[in-house]
C-alpha cells in the first residue's frame, strides 16, 4: 500500500510543480521547460535561478506539510553550475521558514 500512496502524492506534486508557478522556475532543456525529475522516491528540482529554485522548494514544502510527509534535509544537496564559490557563499535557501544548511556541489 505504501508505494501506491507515495505514487499518489508524487503525482500531485508533479502537477503542482508543472503549473506555471514563476517564470524563473524550471530549466530550459532543448526547448522544453523542465522543473522536476522523479525516480522512485527521489525528487530533483531544476531551476536556472536562485529565486526559481526557492519557489519550487516552497511548493515542495507546502505539499509535504499538507500530506504530513517528511523531507530528509540530511540527504538534500544543491548542485550549481557556472557559479563561482564566492557567489555561493551568499545564497541561502529556506524550508519550513528556517534556513537550510544544504551543501553546495560545484
């Protein structure tokens, strides 16, 4: 029963994230806007901007809170491309109104 329930939640999350939330959300890949990748119980959120990624994180939080799901922040990573280390030192993401101590991978 657990995989079925998780699948239902993931479907809802996908539909919310695929809605046009913010023009900065998502990433343009070969002419297609991609905001989310799903594999089993893993989720990848994609954005070309810090603001867009924060918007997607806010959607993830809202849906996880609504369904009382837990997001394991210890397994959460942020991968940044074409960004200097100095720039990354000034970026912070919030989840549940608290600052995430998420490691950046260059």
